[in-house]
C-alpha cells in the first residue's frame, strides 16, 4: 500500500506501517492473505481458496493505543 500511513480512528495520530506473520503447518513464517468470500472448509490446507481473489494483508499500528488496522489493497499492475 503506497501513500501516507492512515490516522488512528481512536487517537487521531499517524499510525506506524508494519506487517504480521503467522506460521503455516510446516512452521514457516507466512504473511496473512485476505481471501474473498466466506471461509469454506476443505482443500489441501483446511480451507478452499482455488478461484478466489487473494491479496496480501497490510497492517498499521497506533503508537498510542496499539490499535491495528488491516487493509488488503489490489496488487500493483
């Protein structure tokens, strides 16, 4: 996501850009993805994602209250 960091809705201060990592089934760190539609159980990793739009999640943290905001911007063309 490009441009300035958003303002915290609660504190009205500029948020800090960052990222969140999770571990997959093999213990590797991975970046969370936003997947369109409701979660459907099944598939190779526990949820069906084939044919659904997927975007990497981008997060921002408020330095004052610790609120996290998540975005899933369209990939740059």
